[in-house]
């Protein structure tokens, strides 16, 4: 029997689908409506917490599945699983770091939301959602190099990492966006949302994956996709390719405008290819 070609799309949010400054996605609306009309699953893949992603989904209904905390937690159809470390492991490692370093240390999982709002500029409601973390914990501190070395060593003792982001050092596990993407694909197939549609977990169906991202933490996801789309920065010099990939596309514009243009082009290509195939095998 001829295999069915099926598509799934995985996207980063901030700076990719959402504008870097105002977090709007209006410019991507045409591609999103086209994706919906084609019944293509669209999966959010973000460093945001599941509470933050649920809030976006509640307001806009954009996604078919959610991957939060850089691959640490996955939600599909209301069922949540956590490939990232347990909250208890995160808390135990953080407490060990607090006891070992020479500076006061708080974290998103321990401080009041008012402090998260002050540190990030988020509204209080958004800060509450940002603090509802399953398997990662941004640290609030002013460390010396020695403190960072101590914390990194303690994290490794718990099989965790201390990752420096734009503003915070985050305590997290080895999970990443690429591994979570593969797990989400398995769940989509088993649920019947991809593949032959009967929910029997048939993995023989040919699935084509598209991933879109703009930064280094998106590289595992882009690398795992059949088609990788790199969204350029809104300001500054056009970025170099984030990775070597057999089918890497760099969007012509930053943010949702580039997201829209890149996906429209890819969908045109896929649909035209399928039409030609139907003619040849008709």
C-alpha cells in the first residue's frame, strides 16, 4: 500500500511565531489559517512553562499540542507527561546550591510572584504563570565565577545542568526540544492525529516534519526536523546559519512575518509535489 504523506509543524514562540517586541502573531495569520484548513498539527515548543502556554492557548487556540520548559514537559489532549527531571530533583539540587554558595539565592520556584515580576518586567499574572515550573528553575542571584562553578558541579551531581540564558542561570535536566519533538510525534501517531488516522500507532506512515526557531536552544528541534526554518533576528546583522542541515531555510523576514512567508512557501512546494505525484501515479 502506498504510504500517506503527513505533515506536523513545530514552532518556537518568542522571536519566531511571536514578535520579539510586542508578542503579536497577526502577521502569521494567513499561514495559520491555511494550516488549520489542511488539518496539519501545529505544536508550540518553548522555554515557557506549561501554565504560560495553556494561557496562550486559552486565549488564541493556535496549537494542537504544547511542549514547555525547553522540552521538559509535554501536553497533548489534556494529558501531560514530564520527560524532564522531577520537581523534587530540581528542588533538592537548588537547596544544595543555596547551602554551598556565598551569595543569597532565590529562584522562580521559591520566591513570591512579585519578585519574578520585578526581575522580568512581567505583569503579576504572567509572573505567577512563569513561576509554575515543573522541571526547571531560573535562579535569582548575583553570583561570582566561583559560585557558578560550585553550582554547576552540584547540578551535575543530580544529573542536571546549569544553563546561562539571556538573563538567568537556569537549573534544568538534559531534555531538549528535539527529543520532546520526537516524543510528541509518537503521541500524535498513537492518538490518530498523524498517520493512518485509526490510532493503532502505525509508524510506517511517512511523516514530514517542519520546525521553526530563531536561537541556539532551538537547534535540537531544527536538527530533528525534515525541513528546518531559521527565523532571522529583528535587529542587527542577519544571523549565520544555526546548524548544518540538509534542508535549512532562512526566512526572508523576522518574527511572524517571516514565519508566514516561509511556511506558505513550504506548503506550496509540498502541495505541488503531491499534485505531480498524483498525476504520475494516476
